[in-house]
C-alpha cells in the first residue's frame, strides 16, 4: 500500500509529506486548494505524463516520491521481473525529479526510466479519475471490464496471437497473388535487372582498384621521372656515384676505425644494414618502373568499365556492395514470384488452418465472455442496490460479428433504470450521478479480481448527494476492508466514512499561494464536515449534525492503522 507521499515544488505545493492509512483515506478542501494536484503528483511518480509547467513558479525542479509498504506477492513478482527486488515486508521507494530539460527516476535508489515507473505503477495503484466515467460509453472498455472480471487475459492473448498470425498470412498471400499479365511483366523486369548485374561480373573493391590504376596511367610520365631520379640518387649512374656507394664507403671507413675505437663498431654495422635496405628500395623502384609500361588501350578499357559501374550505381545502389545486395533481393523476389503458385497453395493451406484456430478460439472466448457477462451483471446489480439503485438492471449484451482483433463479438453494457423498461445504452438514460455509481459498482466488482493494493477515486461521487452519497461512502469503506482506498470528495457523507481524513487548504503569503495538507483530528473532522455541509458560517447546530454524521459513519468501523 501507499504509506507516504512526498511532494516538493509541484504547482502551488511548496512542500508536503502525506501519511496514508491502510484503509479508507479521504481528501477534502475548498475548490482550487490543490486536490487534483495531489492526484496528478501520484500519477507523475507512477510514470504519468508531466510538463515543466508543473514545476512551481520560480523553482528549477520538482520532486515527488512515494513510499510503499506491505506489497502483495504479485506486485513483488512484477517488480522482480522489472529488475527491482523487494522482499516480503520490505519498503519500496519510487521517486521522480522533474526538471525543465529532463527527468530523473529511481526505484529503491536504483536508476529507472519513466517507462519502468509506469510498468511498476500498474501493479501498485489503480487510479479512477473523473474522466473515467466516459469509459462507460466505450465498447472497448466494456469488453475489457468483462475480460478483467473473468480473468480472461491468457485466453484473449492466445486469440490475438493467432488472429495476428492469420492476418499476416492473408497479407502475404495477397502480396504474391496477381494476375498473369502483371506476373509476366514483373518477371521480365526482375529478370532483366538480375541479368544486367550478373553480366557486369562485379566484385567488391573493383571500382577503387580501377580508379587507382587510372590515376597511375594518367600520371605515368611524371611518376617515371621521379622514380628514375630517385634511383639515380640512390644507385648512381655514369656521371655520379649514388648514395649507396657513399654509404658503403662510409661503413668501410667506420669498420676500420672500430678496430681502434670500439664505440664505432655498432654504427658501422648499422650503416651496412641501411645499405641493404637501400638496395631493396632500388629493386622496388625498378619493379615500379616496369609496371608503368601499359598498352594505350588499357586506359580506354578502364574508362569503359568505370562508366559501366557508374551507370549501374545510378540504377541499383551507391556502390558495388549495394548493387550486389540489390541483385540478391531482386533474385529472391524473382524466385518467390516464379514459385508463387506453389507458395500460394502452401499459404492458402496455412491460412485455412489458422482461420480454423481463430474460429475455435473465438468460440471458446465468446462462451466464457457470455458466462462472465451474466455473472458481472449480477455482481454489479448487487453493488448498485447497495448504492441506492435497487431497481437498476445491467445487461451485458454480446453481438456476434466476424472475428476481429479482439474477438468475434461486440460487447455493450445496457441499463434499465426502472422495472419493466427495456435495457438501453448507458449514454441514453444515465445521469451524471448514476454514471458515478455505476462506475463505482463496476470498479468494486472488477477490482476484486486483481491484486492491486491501492485504489484511488478522484471525485467518484460527482453528481450525487444525500442518501446516495452516504451509500457511496459506505461502499468505499467496504472496499477498503480488503485494500487501501484513497478518495477525493466534496461530500460530507462520503468523508465521514474515512479512516483517515486529510484536509487540503491554501493560503496566500507575500503574494504567493501555498497549499498544505494536514491529517485531521476528530474535532477538526467535525468542523470540516460542517464546512462542507453548510459553508464557512459554521453554527453549533451544524457542528452537532456533523458530529452525529461522523459517529454514525464510524460506528461499525475498525480502527485505522
């Protein structure tokens, strides 16, 4: 469960440390005090989207951290799969620092990403906001409610996997199925491209070698002149001795001197070695001079070959490896088309088998959804009766359709508000208050099927009052017997059922707005309930009425921890 929430520099909240109880926690406060900011902060630390505009004016960063205790086994397992070990009884600390340029996230002190926070959060807290009532208008949401209630996750995933396989086979079959004229045109084009590349007989590195040889031929005279001069300087000619002769003479003189001065023995040997190296260099120059001889037609052939490569590059790729890769792809496509009749037959067989599996899985899924829909209807109706809607009947209607990505039926929630009236879509007959109670009933039923420790309801009581509000409060406390519930409310009858009542208030100091959060004592709760009920002018009668409301709501409640 969520034990603590720490907030710094989030909107109008300078700093707040909020302690939560393990059952029903209620936030109240004036409109604009910052209740939605608290829910937003919880969403942020669980990987929700944020903006630098969330940072308090004048500050450079904001920080939110959430401390969890007594995690369920499924939550610990999920965290372990994400790479964060948390043993039984250990605490889990998730933090997020929001800056103008980037976010810093941590789980138990270890670096994390926003995506990891989001993945972890899915197993820790389920948030129901005001906008979630719109889910009751969504057929997808109706189907998901049924699947969650019945625990059909594995069956749904198995169906979707087979449906994706069938769709992929269908697309592949369609891609290779074409009329004969189009097929012949495609074969001609692909064959021409493969043959043109094959006839060129290209090899990697050939273009670079040709370009180098062309440069040598074009500059042969200049190269030969330089090499001849270098050879003459090293080996000498009829007019002058070369460096090798001078080096040999110097080596001999040093050898003679070394007979009397031992220090010159090594230099004499070194000069002898240099002479051998220069001899090898002269041989290398002679070989290079020999290679400069060429047939004038060679340059013409090189130019023609480079021109061919250039034309192929313009058509098939940036260089020879790219051209050869294009050739392999084209040849593979040609083989596929050539064998398309055989492949099509194989694909049709595979597609038929996959379609049969999809139909088998969809029929099994439909039966389970139909059974789950009946059970869900009965469970939600029982919850609605406890929420002062005893005459409401919920029908989960399944309409058969062609198998699609999510199954072979459309799922819709229909409601009958009064006995004898036909069931109709929620959007046509339900008021705002009724929608809130229907959603609370569904959430109560569905949440009982998961292992999430904490539920958050942001103004689930919108549009209700009086007796209905009291029923919602009682229902929230009932749900909180098996898991932690956090609720934002504007209604005193709901707040009275809380095990822990937190007040959000704001004040202006030195021209700046500050929001504070405090846990209320019994006396403070009575006064806050009176304010919610009657406004700022609190009378003794209002206080007595609030005290009675609190006493009645807390009469059967167990102590909060």
